[in-house]
């Protein structure tokens, strides 16, 4: 299972050399730290993200000593629905969708959306994308981004002037 912060260029190189089945994150929360290395939740609330208990304090409003204010650590959510065919074509074996600590309807709808695109014929692909995006619009989360497609994608990860929530609770 590859980290969420991998770029498409890095992924293509890994897939060329991989002798193992590769699983890639395609949907869910991103971390302001490198995933699995953040200690903010543990330090502030005693609930370690490294143990699957993160309470996402990074989504809170912060003010810095230099008067920078806003949602300074709140990343957008990962949504690679438009990249499903690319991932399959380069040989990715499995798509990982965040489900831990999520409500059942979120998991159900997200899996349904990705399944709709995966199972569609080439001639029905545009309609499948449209239906999948409609389904995902009902999933609660933050505004989405297609991930770390290139190095410059990192610059678009945080929208500090908005808590960034989207979808239906």
C-alpha cells in the first residue's frame, strides 16, 4: 500500500519495477503531515493518529505568532475518481478508500461511485463519471483534490481561508 503523497510520475516508475501487487489510496482524508507521522492529535488530545484514533485537530482554526490566521493545516480530501482508468492501465491492483471512523453511508456511497466507473464500458464512461460525481457529492468531507498528480499539487492542498467542508452530513 503506497502512501497518499505519491505523485503520478513516482507511481508510474514504481509500477514499472514492482513485482508485488500495488494498492493506492484513491479517496479520503489527507494529512497535513506525512500520513502516519503526525503527532498533533496525540499531543493535544491524547488520541494518536498513528493508532487510528486521530480526532483531526488540524481541521481547527489556528492563529500563528506572526498573525497568520485560518485553517492553516486543514488539507482538502483526496478524490481520484477521474484517475481510475489511468491507475488500472498502469497496473495498480487495488484502490484503497478510507473507511475507518466513517459512517456506513459514506463508505457505501464512495464504494458505489468508484465501482460505477470501474465497471463501465468505454462508451458509457462519461455517464458513469457523471453519476459517480453525483453520488460523491452527497458524501460528507472537505473540498476535494485529485491528489499529488505533480509536485505543484502540494501547493493546492490547503485552503486556509475555509474549513472546506462539502457534501451532506
